[in-house]
C-alpha cells in the first residue's frame, strides 16, 4: 500500500501542549469543531497506515486519535467513536488521558453497564490527572449521569461531585458546559432553583458559531426540562405524602370517636337497663314489706346501682374522670349499703 503524504494538520499537532494538560484537550476540541469530513478521512487513513510503524511519533498518533474521537463524540456518531477505540485504543493505554477517552465513550453508549464503566474510568482518570479541569468535570458529570439513570449513587459521591464541579467552574468560568453539569449536580441534590439558573447560564454562554451549537443547546434544554419535571414531581409527591398523613390521622380520630361513642352508648344502655331492673325489682321486693324495710332496701339497691355504674365506667372508660370524686362517690355508696344493713339490724 502506498504511504500517503502527511496531512497538513499534523504541523499544528507537532506544537500542541503536553497531553497531560487541559490545553491539549482544548486545542484538539477547537480543531474538531472546524474539522471537515475530508480532513477527518485523511487523518483516519494516516493513523491506520502508521499505527504499527515507528516512522511517526506516538504522541502525534495519540493526538490524531484524540482528535478523531472528539469529532465523532461531538457529532454524536457513537459507532464511529466506538470503532476508533476498538481498533486503536490498545496502542494508547499508557497515556494518562486514555481512561478519560474511554469514560466519554461509555457515557455515549448509555446502557446501565456502560454508565458504571463510565464512572469507573472517570475516577481512574482523576487519579492519573488530578489537576486536569476537563477530567475533573467529566468525573462530576459521570456521577450525576449515574444518578439520573437510576443507578445507586451515595450522597457522599454527590457531595464530592458538587465540590469538584464548583472547583471546575471556578477555574474555567467561561466554558458553558461546565455550568450545565453544575446545574445537573444541583438538581440531584434537590436544589432546583439554583440548578435551573445554572442551565440557563450555560444556554446563554454557549457560542453560536460552534459547529455543534444546535446539538449542545438541545442537550441543555433537555436537562432544563427534566429538572423542571423532577421539581414538579417532588412537589406533588410531598403534597401527596402530607395529604396521606392527614387522612391517616383523620382516620384514627374517626375510629377513636366511633369507639368512644360505642362505649358511651353501651354504658348508657347498661345504666338504663339497671334502672329498669331496679324499678321492677324494687316493686317485687317491696310487696308485703313495712315502710322501714322498703326504705332500707331502696337505699341498698340505689347504692349498689351506683357502685355498678362506677365499675362499668372503669371497665369501659370513655373520657378521663376525676379519680377523687369517683372514690368519694364509691365510698358513700358502700357506707350507705353498710349503714342500711346495720340500721335495719339494730332497729329490727
């Protein structure tokens, strides 16, 4: 196969910043924004022809690889991005930035398993490049992406992501996407007003001259709509919870009222039954009795009725009563019964 001439863009790549720096990533991102399809194909062919040779600097080949991957990712061509990693990725595993590239790929794939891999490689990248703003940003993004997809993410991870994205925004305040990610992290923490403000700021700051401007704005609007939906959902869920609690409390109160009413009715029924029984019994007992005997019997039966009513109140309490009054009434009834028996005994 005839070896092609070096693409003109390689002259720019020869003077790129160190591949461990954020400037390296930014320069290649800027190149990807203006990359034409013909230039992409030319660089891809050059990479495939030189990947197994030693005639070209490995750093140059890595720069080409990152540029092509960045272009494919920004244009949402996931299959193209995946093919690049599968074919050429193994040649660049010793580069500290490579786990970051892998994490970005798994983010675009988007399955639950891929999202777990995204977070794992993002964490590995922060360990290898702890001061690279782009790497730090993507770690925060990977954490919140996992949360948004319903995967288990601890509060500690979210707080760490929040601290990380705050640091990133402080270091690079003019990069729109960083504000979008901050908004997503804030939403995951339940801070919806601040989250919406951050997303709107990202929309305002995004440069309309970029080739992928429409894609990015659409992405920001998606996150803004999702945050608003989650906010309304949480508000309604909270109201439903309060309503359910109120209904449960009302149900308990109604049940208690019904129970008390039943006890009161039962108590009154027993009391009136006792009065009727007392009246009928008194008439039967008073037949052929002297006036004095009849008086003592009525006192004894009345006091017994009072004691029965007091005892019934203890068995079926309806409301709190004065214990001292109850004791005095009971003692008076007992004294009346005993006194009636004694008086009848001595008088007779």
